[in-house]
């Protein structure tokens, strides 16, 4: 569709609001503040409403061992905060951040606005692993993880590896082939998952629930188990933000700028896949966070990954914490799978972006 | 000036298909080289090889004394920059952000840009004339502006060698010239060695110092324009007959692709008729061209080798009387001319100037005019404005008219008159 040609009106980039470095820094601080507030808010609400200062005291007490005698903290409150809500909210934040960063990375790597964290088969691989673990009743444990997350993590990585091997020709990986191989492998693995679901019998609802995505299984061991992957994946990608910027202009151009495009494609592929696998293994398949968040951030601040990556991480965390809070409170005491909430909110929002083509102009040629 | 790039037996094969077959050549420091050749000759492959996107199957490229393909990538990107053919930008980077990427080869990991980097980026944008667009999103630019952004980025790399892949292919004529002016300025002022694959031979001839002509995966010729741009080479490489002349405006070579003449049905009706056209001066050529297309057999009056109608006659192998340069028409040439006129059914005098030098051509017409040899005069401009003989030619002209020559105001009427006469 033809796009309206914008008339350059001033010296500043009219398409992007946050174009100066200090505005970008301010924006990151603002996001951090919102994250903190939504974190406290999310911990406070639930079946039992908890006072916000109480929460802060409990956390403070836990971290520093400092006891405030003026406030009488109930053991039940302490229990709820430390063992139920805190791990859940933190996990939501981690998963949201991981998905958003992985989405931004895949969109950049594939130079495709429709890329999402699951584009090259992590989700279906993980789903296959998880459904196998659920259906077979596999009993397996490692570092506080049960069979399902371990199998999901492994399944996701195996799927990526398969796609990667399929699309490699000699020492080169074509991004286009990667995308197509991803679609094919996705379809094949999804069929296997359906087969499992079909024969799952009474465990069927468990498999389906897992695939809808949810954070109800959150516990501290999940966080300690996945946080290192998320952190490592994010740091690697952020460390090479410059390379990712150059790759946006095409592999040849990146190469002319002294960047080994072949190598960095692999680096980003591995790092983003680790992020997604870690997220999926603990929370199932949560859609739309990884697709929409990077788009929104690009709208505000342009495609520079030095800003896009941290801002996406923060926005993703905020979004998923919010969505998860909604999921567990909206029809309490029953919980909705959070994947339903993100898709319900994310899809219309994405459509809104599509309708206002001008706003996703950063992907279109004129 | 030393030799910078040295290609030794460079061969590229894709499986059984050979894309480049044993290329040898060298490019001197500070050279301004056009890489020409027909589609599929291997221009892009060669550029991709020099820019290291492609690995040669055999042979090597040496930059100074080092194997280019073994140089660390980052080091190479400080020496050589590439402007690719496709400069489309998908993402909304600002112009400045894109130009700044040219500094990547110089930045250490996690190193912030220095004021020096910013200075170089500014200078690059000024050189290419896009400084005022610095904060614009690159997606909002026109093709010509975008290309300048990409050149600015290449300049920010501070390269010693610049590769341009079909830089003028997607530009309109004004941007094409601007672009090549800019490239030449960079070559002359900054001493950047430039190798450009280019399709437009005339533009290339106008700007470039050296040429490499690729044909059929090999180098057919390399060197100065006069050595490379010859009709023989062009015919082998492009399989098209061309005429190579010099532009009267800039003295550079001008390549004209020759038209294939297919006389139409109407043309064959005129085939038996012989028309003699008095040559000399630019105005004769359009008349010759028109009559040739209409199918008449032509001959051309006495002209020197330098005359444009002589070139026309030579290419179409028309009977022509060739005069020695700067000489009056001798009796012998006068007689030859008279014979040629008498063999013709019609004589056409185009709207050309006459002076003491070619006045005898008119006298020959006057002598030959008869009921068998009709004379048609094309007078697109009053004769007095074309008379450089102080009226002497004018007198002959008047006598020809008086003897029954037909006076015609424009080429179309001339053609219809000729056709009417030849149809009887």
C-alpha cells in the first residue's frame, strides 16, 4: 500500500519522539520506576490484599535481616509474599523481559517485522518436550526443576538445532532459509504435539494448559534456574547491539563495516534461543509479548538496539507482570492462563498498529 | 604511485558454472577505474570478490603485498569501503545514525564515540551534501539522497579504496552526473582509489580515467578509454555495432549504438530510386536518415572525412566522395561529383551552409539539373542566413531555382514530394 510521504518539517527526526540521548536515558529511568511500582502493586493484590509498606518491610527484612519492631509482620503475610507472590511476579518479569528481547533480536536478525520469539520453532519443540513429559508421566528432577520444564527446555533447543542444521549450506546460513525451515519444523513438531494431545487421555487438559502459557507453577528454583540464561542471553545480545544495528542494514553492509555477519548471526541465534527456551520451559507458550513490545519501543525511539534492547526488556517485564496480575485476579479465585490475556490484548493492539501504517513505517520502503 | 590491488589468476566457480575465469590485473594507487561489460560478464562477481563477500575458487587478490582474503575483516573495513547497488533502508535509522555506522571499524567494544568520530561523520555528511538531513529518518529520503547517505557512511570509514557497484543504475540523469562528480572529487582531492562497475558507457567515458572491460568471464581489454572503448572490443563484448566518436563539447569518447534499419513496406516502393544528397554540415544527416528509413538509395556529395554526413555514409556504405581536409574542391572531385549526380534520379540540397569552399557543389547541381535529374531544395532556413560567400553562392542558388528546382519548407514535405515523384 502506498505510504504518505512525510514532509520533513524540522531538523529533528519527526518519526521518533525519543531521539536525544538524555530523553532516552530518562525514558529508561521512567520504565524502571514503572517496573518497580507494578512489581509492588502485583505483589500486593491477590486473594489476600497486602499493605504495600508491609511488602517492602518483608522484602527488606529478607534481604538485609533488618527487623523493624514498629511493624508487626504476620507470618502468613511473610509466607504469602516470600513463597507465593514474589517468585511469581519475579518470574513474570523475567519471562516478559526474555520474550521481548528475543523478539527484538529475531526481528532484527530476520529484518522482518513479523518475527516473534517462536518463529524458528522453539515453541513447538518445547511443547513437544513438555507434552511428552506430561503424557509419559516422566519423573525427572534437576536443581529444583521437574520433568516438564527440563524436557521443554531441551525440546526447544533441539528444535532450534534442527532448524539450524537444515538451513545451513556449507558454512553459511541464509536467513531466508532459516525462516522457511523454521516454519516447516514448526508445522511438523506441532503435528506431533497434536498427536500427543490426542492420546493424552485424562492428561489432555494439562498439556493444553501448559501450551496456553501460565506462571502458576512459579517457584524460587525456577527463577534461580532460568535467571542465568536470561541474564547471559541478554548481556550477549546487548554487548553486540552495534553488530545487530549493522545487520539491520543487510548482511553485506554489515560485512563491509568489518562485522563478520555469519558469525554474529549464529551468536544472536544462540543467545535469543536460550532466552526463549528458558522462558518457555518455566511458563509455557506466552504469545504476543515478544512480537508487540519491540514494535512499540521502536515507535518511540527508533531501531537503535542500544536503547531498544534494555527498553524492550523493561517494557516486556512490566507488560507480563501486569497481564499475569490480571490473569490471576480477574475471575478470582479461578486463574486464566496468562497467554490468553496477552493474546487478547496483544492481537487488537497489533492490528491497530497495522491499520495505522504510518506508525510502522520503520519497516517499509518508500 | 604504487600498485594497490593486484589480481592474480582470479577464478570464481559456482559448482560447474564459471563466473570469473583467471583474471589478471592491477589497480594503481589513486586510480579511477570503471569496470564495464555486458550483463552477466562478471562485473558484480568481481566486485563481490574484491569486497570479500565471495571467496575466489582459485587465485588471489593482493592488497599491497598481503592476501586480501586473509586480512582481518576489521582492518580491511578501514582500508576499503563499498557502496552497494541496493541502498534501500528498511528501518527508521536517522541519516546520522547510518553514517555513524561507518565508524564501527574504528570503535573498540563498548567504546563510546569520540569527538573525532563525530567530526569525521559531520565532514562526511558535508562532503556528500546531506548534512541538513542528519536527523531525518533514512526511510523518508529519495533514492539519490539515500545513495549519498551510503557514500557518506563509506567515507566515514576513511577508506583508501572505494568500490561502487552500479552506482548510477537507479538514479535520474541529474543525480547520475552529481554522483560521478562527487566520486571524481573524492578521487582527486582525497586520493581515494575508486573502482566502479558501471553500465552507462558514455557517462563512464566522460568521467573515468581507466577502464576494465569484462566479457565472457574474462578481461577483454584494460587501460585508457581509447584502448578499451574501440568498436572492435564493443562488438565482441556487447555483440552490437557501435560508432565511437568524440563529443564536441568535452572531447571525451562518445559511444553510439547503431540502429538496425528495417525498411518498412512503404520503403520497399522507393527502393529503386536513387537520391543524391549534398553533404557538409550537421543539417544533412537528419535528411539522410529520413530518406534512408524511407528506403531510398542514397549517395552523398563531396565531404571531408570529418563531416558528420561522411560518417553516416561510411557506416551505411553509401557512395560518397571524400575530400581531403581544408582543401578547395579540385576539378577532379568536381567531375566525380557531377557523375554521381547524373547517376541519381533526384538531388536534394539540405539546409546546409555554403561558402567559397563548397560553392562548387552548387555549381555542379546547376550544371546537371535537367528533366531527368530533378533537384529538390530543402529550405528550412533562408539561404541568405547560410550564405558565407558574400552572395556568390546565393546567385548560383537562385539560378538553380530558376531552372526548375522544387523548393520545400520542411523534411516531411520533402519526403512526400520524393515519394510522389518516384511513384510517377
